[in-house]
C-alpha cells in the first residue's frame, strides 16, 4: 500500500456486555443470529468476502453500496458482516475519519 495516504478510515464498534448477550443456541424460528463481526473489503485489489461473511453490495433502494461510490478514481470498498453466536453481538457502530 502507498505511504502517501491522505485519509485513514476506521470503525469503532460497541459490544454488549457478556451478561447481556444470549449464549443459548436455541432461538425462535425465523430469528437471525446477531452480527458479531464486520470487515471492509477492497474490491479494486481483488479482495472477496471472507468465508462465512455476507457482503452488502446494494442499498435498500438498489444503489451500489460501494463506500466510495461517486468518488473519482477511488477504490471500490464494501462492508461485509458475519452473523453468529460465537462472540458478543455488535450493538453500536460509529464511523470516524482521520486526516493523516
């Protein structure tokens, strides 16, 4: 990766306290497991979703979910998530930006 980056993005996630997340494997039929991990992939570099992760490719209105959509010459970045009960669920997400 180039050392001349101008902006570096990162995600801060809030995790539920262990006493708050449900450790039981049995749950109501139709209820999905909570989101326990989030990654951002760079499709321009040929990255794909890690095994067991789902990639958000489109918004609810059908537009591209590329985080850099509309930016000139910017890499295609997508959010992927993993559902499960092996970790505490993510209960809060805050996107922040730092100028380097």
